[in-house]
């Protein structure tokens, strides 16, 4: 097989070649033109030294150039290394060394960052591809490496996760087609970028395997930009992280989302209050899902096959989920446990990290480090991360539980909870709140939030203080960086 060549044949057989594949600014490119361009781009990459097994770094914003570079690398039998272009030079250097990159495709602003590599800008690749003959696709096995994606590094140095030729189609047939109902008439817009697992499935696998299309937003996903693109292109499926939905609900006109059939949330835990608020804003369901870089996309998702608000739904077809206690014993329904998953797109290994691979993959099961509860109806409720707990007075507290309660207050736009030492050195919970109204009274809001927490939580889980802030530190994927909140400089 060859993932890129198989997609080109699929588009031709299904009659998709003239259908739009991507909207980018004022430009629309069809499936047929995209695959022809990728075949020529493969020739350009081959002239730069790429071939079967070559690691090609792609550090571009979401664009037709990004998708073309990926498909061209796949056509040659190379391995794409997906990089956030906003990373530091040190981060990119780590990826280049770790993945043994030989060719880089980047924006012009990064042209001088990779002097030891063969280099092309995205525009150079597209310009030369238009006049280049198509490269012959390299035959690959389904389990051969297709791309390497790095973890977000929230718990340490980012790790390279290897995914295979067969994986992207399974992202679509599982979560995309069977659970979310995405088909040829779908128009997707993903706030999460292509270089992330969530965005890769939303903006590459879903449109190219369905015959639908996606809207690519190169710059920062500001609420007004997202709303404008949704309205302009008739987006039917919106994919974002919870913090983006909070911003959209606070700063956009609901009329912009009139054509949206469903919104999908992932990246971090979605508070039920936020889901309800945005569903009302959207007048469409909000589906929560759980996935990871290690599984490539979602392995558990709510969707059209049985929408249960407040849950991440059921395992995607082909996946199995187990909840275990710390000793590895399965827990009963209704009890919280550590989530393990196995399925067809679970990574085979971390790049160059055999010991971490052995700790994370045990007898085919992946330790996700998520905590969840299985409900009687077979759905799962996500409780947070095993590595995201707070210790207060010797008692372990799940901060997401507290945050969920506080987020229900109508004046709260975003919230995070952390344990911090007070003046006498005792560790206490503090809530950091981004208010919906800039002029909100800190004293009044603190009193109301404290009363709300006391009405719904055990006494030791009630924050002892509330601090209003302009924003919360988050990764590019929207995940809260709780460790930064604990730093004195951040307070």
C-alpha cells in the first residue's frame, strides 16, 4: 500500500476529484488538484534527497502546502515529522536530532534554522510541484511508519510517537464516519492544528477519506476569525478544545454557527456547564471525546450514535477500554480508575525510548494516564489526569472536580485550581478565575464562588481564596499548564 497513492485512487474511483478538499483564505483546491500537486511535490522532495524511509520535517502553519508536503512525503515512502512552527529553535533541534531528519519544509521565517538539512519553503514546494512530473509511489506495508508526532511535553520532554501507513484511514472510519457521521457533505473546521493528533484527524483524515472538505486557518484561532470562517464556508462540523469554546461562546454571534450540525471537543476535560453553554450558543450538540497522541486520534467519543452529555461516550469501534486501580485490578462500574486502552491505531513505540515504551505499553494495552468512571449505560466520564492531582492537608484532590463546580457560575469564563502555600506555609487550594465581565467585583465573585463550592463539595475541596486573572497558561493544544500557575511569578 501507499497512503497517498491510495487516497488519490479513492478520490478518482468515488468521483471526488472535482469536489473541494480545502478552503484556505480565498483559495479552494479540489481533491484531484491536491493529489496531482502532491504527486509533483514528491518529485521535488526526491530531488532534495528524500526517498523511502527519509525523515522529512514539516514545520508549517495549517495550509494546502502542509497537506501537500505530507502527502508528497508519504508518496515517496518517507516519514513525515510533524512540528509546530511556533516552537523554539531548541525544540526543533531536539526533533531533528531525535528523528534524524534529513529534509525540512518550513515557512520562510524558519529558512535559516536548519542549515544542515536540505530545505524548501512551503511556497517553493508548491511552485515547483506545479511543473514537476508525478513521482512513482513507493510500495509500503500497512505497518510501516508514516509519520512521527511529538507529545505536548506537559509531563516532561516531548516524545516522538510513531504512526503507521494504515492509521489515518482508521481515524476516519472509526471516530469520523461511524461515531460522528462525517461524510462527503461535511465541511470541517478544526481549531486544533494539523501538527497535533486531534487536528490531523479533523483536517486531513476526515476530509480526504470522506470526500468532504476542511477549512484551514493558518493564524491564531481568534474567536472572530473562527466565527467568520464558519459562516463563510458553511462549516458543518466544528472541532475545538474547551478553552476555545469558552472564548467563542463569550465573543461571537450565534448566527455565525447556523449551519453547524455538531461541535466536537477534545484536548482536555470538558466541563458540563461549558458544554451546555456552547450547545445553547450553537443550537447544536457538543460531543466530547478522549484521545491522545499515542492513539493518533479519539479512542472514546460521544456522537450521533448515542449522545450522552457530560460523558466522552463509548469506545470507538475497534477499541477496548479498561479502568484499573493502582494495582492493575479492574474496577467496578461507578468507581474511578486509571484508563487503559488497546486498539488498531495505538502506537507501536516511542521513538528511541524503549524503557518508556515498555512502561506505557503492557501486553498490548496503553496506559493513557487518564482517570475515568464507567457508567451503567457503557459510557465513560473523564475525571482528569493521574498526573494532575493536588495535595491539600495530606489529602489528594482532583482539581478538575473543583473546576467543574466553579465553571457552572455564569460569571466564570475560565478557571483553574492549584494548591499553594499561604503566608504561614500551609498548603491551601486557590482558584484562578477569568471573569466573563472585565469589571467584575473580586470580592463579590469570591463570596459567590465559595458559597457555590461549599454547596457541592466536601469541605477540604473548597478553595480558600479566589484570584481574578486575565488569562490562564495553556499549551498550543489548549491544555492547562497547571505547573505555571504554581510559580510565584505567575501569581
